[in-house]
C-alpha cells in the first residue's frame, strides 16, 4: 500500500524537527568532496518542505548549522554559508508560491554578513505567509537557547519586571527562540546516528524520536511519510499510564 495513504491526517504532528545528517558520508560513498553532499542535501530540504506543507504540518524545523559546526574545516563552513545564500535566493519564489513563512532560530546575527542579510530579507518577504513555518536552525544549539532565555529573564528579575516566583515552564518557553510555537511532537534524525546533539533540548522533553539509516541527501517524501506513520503508531503517555489515556 502507498505509505502516504497510511497517514491519519487528523493526527498529524503540528511540529516536526529534523537533524539532517549524513551529507559527508553520502558524498564519500559517491567519491566526491563533502560539499557535494551538502549541495545534494538541498534537494532533500526542498522535498521535505514540500511534503510537510502538502500534508498540513504547521512547523518544520531543520537543523542546518549548529553552534559546534564552526569547528569544521574553514572551506566547508564557507561553502555551507554560500550554499545557504544561493538556496535562499533560488527557493524564495517557491516559498512565496506555496505560502510558506521562513523563520530562523539561533544566534543568526553572528553569521557572515551576506548570509545574515539574505536570511533577513527572505524572512521579511515571507512574513505574511500562513500555510507552514519553515524554521531554519542556524548557529543554533539547545544549550545556547536555554542560556539566552535565562539571561533575558535574569535581566528582567534584576530590573524587577519579573519576580523569581513567576518563573515557570510557560515563562521560560516564552523566552526561548521557539516562543509561540508548539513543541515538536516528532524528531527525525537521518544517517543512523541516535543522538540529540544539542538540538531543541527544552522543547524536546516529550518528543518522539525517530532514527533512520538513510543519509540526508537520499531522504525524500516517502521517508517523511514513513516517519509520520511510525510516530502515529506510538502511544504518547506524557507520564501517565496506558489506562489513563483511554477515552
Ligand atoms: C550534516 O551532514 C549536514 C549539515 C551540518 C548541513 C546541512 C545543510 C544542508 C542540507 C544544506 C543547506 C541547508 C539549507 C536549509 C538550505 P554531515 O556533514 O554532518 O555528514 P556526515 O555526518 O556524514 O559527515
């Protein structure tokens, strides 16, 4: 049976997060430099975005560049930054046509100026789009996010706009870079690695984790459908017993 028809459209995750991994190994398998893998990864970004929007997923968050990725060879980092600029230019009309809003999470102001400016322009041009939010995590890490939220809250406590006793889950979530978005119900990581790698740490407290051996450049629509079907087959208990979940 066609895997897409197995998806229950009434039980879709509202927010799907993806760790796009395996570009380098995919390139090596093809006897090519790592950057070739990243270039082919763009095709997977396009397909996944399209499939998610078609299904009716509200938020898709892609881990495109982590705080730790600066440690990669200089040439690879600059190639990734250039690729990002090229991709944003190339895909802007498709985002507009498909009513997809672009957003970024992370310390984006520390990206190279050309990347930062193109990013801000793309975000600005798509800001009224409604169908889906494509969230790019760029210069992002989960610890960074918790840290920047903590700092902001600490300043507010210091100038008496927040009382320490007002700090709860909800307040912290309001100062994270994902403020206003639902927590992801599903995380997909490609390439056979089973780690969270400093991604959305606070937000993934109850996220279902799905690991697939497929390298990111080979990831396509049917892989996304398969992940959603697997998610829908799981029982989400949020600390309760199975019996307590019965209607
Ligand atoms: C992980 O593979 C991939 C990345 C760190 C970069 C992801 C970037 C893209 C897919 C291209 C541009 C993205 C956008 C949103 C336009 P890896 O290099 O860690 O692979 P390896 O583990 O096999 O070495």
